[in-house]
């Protein structure tokens, strides 16, 4: 059956539409920016893993005797191709190595002086590599990265209502990097602490770990204390009437 061709009349001012963009470029270009495979001078300063390492280093011990400096990193080639990793149930990844320098200091006549410096390339592990399709192969299975919203660093206060009608308050400390610390109050007005949403423990245990070893030191953090000398004299009896119903910060000593 012969086909008839019909002429199409367009009234648009511009012929043709916009070219279809490469939708996978959003994922692949961002990952390539993270890696920056070509070690161009100055190109790794503000992007890629270089910035992450620069934020974490140098690392110094408590006594400032040892300091670990970051000098650079190198990303090798993947050992197996994407298809091989899928067949062997392996992860498509490349070895990540970092060049570090350990500085050892000694104290001479009250001044800190560099004693020794050791440079070495350290193997950090296998870094998963994105495939040309914008996916990752983890243990032989293809996976994609889903963008998520992250909570801004700071302190968040929340209020909730218990089924019995009691108001419960909580506070959450969200750092820029590190563990989340959450304070909660139960129906018995006891404050508990959760670190990274793990098992709770009393808030007093956290304060004792910070150096406030006894109950008196903890109470002084939240209440104003007053030292009284209660005697049988008129002045002592007057002070005794003022403290009736108050909470003792420490044990009463009888000389």
C-alpha cells in the first residue's frame, strides 16, 4: 500500500529543538572532578581528594612529639574490568596510596627541634570507581548513588509529648565532622546521652569523662553555690533558716 507524505507546516520562529543533554554527565563529571586523574600543578588544591586530605592533616600527638604530614596521593588503575568484577562478584575499585611524612621532634634546652623525618608511600585501601554508566560495582552488584540531604552543623532543640501528656525535651549537637551527640530526658526527668544513636548512658558519666569527677563539681556547673558556716550562734541560725529546702552540693563536714 503506497504511503502518502504530508507536508508539515511549523509556525515557530526557530526551527529544531534543543539538543538532548547527556544525562549521565551529572554523575560522571562530578566523580571525575573528585578524582582529577591528571596531576596538574595546582589543580588539586580546591577540588578532589586533595582538599579532604588537607583538611585532616597534619596529625599531631598529644605531646607534640610526632607530626604526620600529607604530601600527596596517587590513584592506581583498576585490576579488573567492569564485566569481570560483575562475573567474579568483586568491587570495581582502584588502589589509593598517599605519600606521608612523619616528623619526630626532640626537646633541646627547652626548645623543640626536628630530630628525624621519614617519608613513605602508604597504601590506604581500594577506592570504588564509577563506571561509564554512572554506577558503582560493589561485590558484583551495580549500585547508584542517591543524593541525600545532610543536616547543617549546629545545635538542634526539639520538644515531644509523651502519651501520658508529659512534655519531653531533647537536644542534638551536629558537628561539621565527627560523632553526633544527643541529649534526651525521660519521663523521670533523667538526662541521657546518645553518641551516634548508640546505647544511652547517663549524662553525668559524660561530664565525669570531661574532668568533673564528683557530684559537687557537676552541681556547680548548673547551680550557684554558697559556702555556709552553720553554728549555734544567732548568725548561724539565720543562715540555717535560709538554706532549708536547698540541695547540698557536697557532704556536710563537722569539725
